[in-house]
C-alpha cells in the first residue's frame, strides 16, 4: 500500500435539482489519502467479518463516505443516504435484530454442507463460523453503515417487467461497493449484509428513518482482527462472459 498526501478540499459549486452539489476533482478529499492499486483492491476485497472494536479516525471514515458519494446513479439523482451508526445502544439494537436473522440463515446454509466436497464443506464451515462471530459481535464493530434508498427518486426502468426488479438497486449498490473499496484501501475490514431487510420496520424505527425511505444494506466496518483481506474465489471470465450471444464462448 502506498500513501499520497493531498491537502485540498472539494469546492462548493452550484446546485442541481434543488440540492447543493460539489464538483469532484482529483484534488478533492483528504488530508492523507491512502491509495492501493485498483485491481489489487478488487481482487482482495473479501468479506471481513472479524473486526476489532478500535475506533476509526474521522478523516478515514470521511474518505470512505466520500468514495461512496462518487458512485454513479440513474440521472445522477443519488437516491440514497447512509446512516453512520456509532452509538452503542443503537448498534446493540441492530445486533439484536441481526443475530436471530443470521441464525436462521446459517442453519439453512449449514444443511447444504452435506452436499459439498469435504474441502468445500470445510471452507464453508469457516465462513459460517466467521458469520457467527460477526452476528454475535455486530455491535462491536466501531461503525455500522446503514444504506437507505428512496424509491421515488429512482429511475427504475425494469419496474413493469414480469420479474423481480433490480435496476433501482443499481443506483445504490455502486455507492456501497465504492465504500467497500475505500475501506479496502484504508485497511479496514467490512462486509455487505442484507439480512436486516427482513427487519426493516424495526431498523427504520430504531434509526428514525422516514417512511418514504427503505434500507438495503448494513455494512459493519472495523480494522480486521487478523489478516483480513486476501485472495477471493470467483468464477473464470470464460464462465461468465459470452461473445455476441448468450451462451457463446468468449474465448
Ligand atoms: C447482496 C449481498 C448480500 C450479502 N449479505 C450478507 C449478510 O447478510 N451477511 C453476511 O455475513 N454476508 C453477506 N454477504 C457477503 C457474501 O456472503 C460474500 O460476499 C460472499 O460469500 C463472497 O465472499 P468473499 O467476498 O469473502 O469472497 C452479502 C453479499 C452481497 C453481495
């Protein structure tokens, strides 16, 4: 990892759709911006579920949030907000909602281990154990980022199709991913979690989220207990990409 210094701040510039906007320049952001090769960051950004409770410095957290804001969204409407939860009582409240949801999920997941090879089952058991640790200690992460979205501000081009709509999420999850990548650059562990959507009404009440807004992800972030980041396992390009027609070999 390399560190580059930059002492400049973003400059305010006009407004758009009634909201104040700022131009984003390469001089923007931070007192002490951390950088990492982008491909290295993406290929080692694994779910880090064991996190230390040590606080995250304000400037580090601000860079993570700024990176989220750089994400694209339909019509540049940025129809999302994030509640940065640091309050111990609120984190405990989220933990009490998350833990039983994880237990239900992991029970079903554990049942699938019987159908896996011994190697794969051993790996997935470790993932479940890390998930158990996260669920039990959800409130011990120094920060929980609760991503909220406003469906009324979204360009949802697939809303009327006869299948589950996914396009709206495309105006929020790039921001979530940018935050994850910034965490990676800052040496912070993190993971997307979505199980709390099952308890959205309670989450909204706890965090006083207005009725028109939904929640789509909660990202616990904190410095990793041990190594944290490392190589990830994904399918090969040849399995995922097709040339000119669906199913046609790309290679
Ligand atoms: C949409 C989405 C929802 C997820 N929800 C959860 C969750 O609720 N709890 C959790 O521990 N991990 C969650 N994850 C993390 C995935 O389990 C993880 O990214 C995946 O298993 C790959 O692991 P890796 O990123 O460490 O390679 C979620 C990831 C995504 C993209």
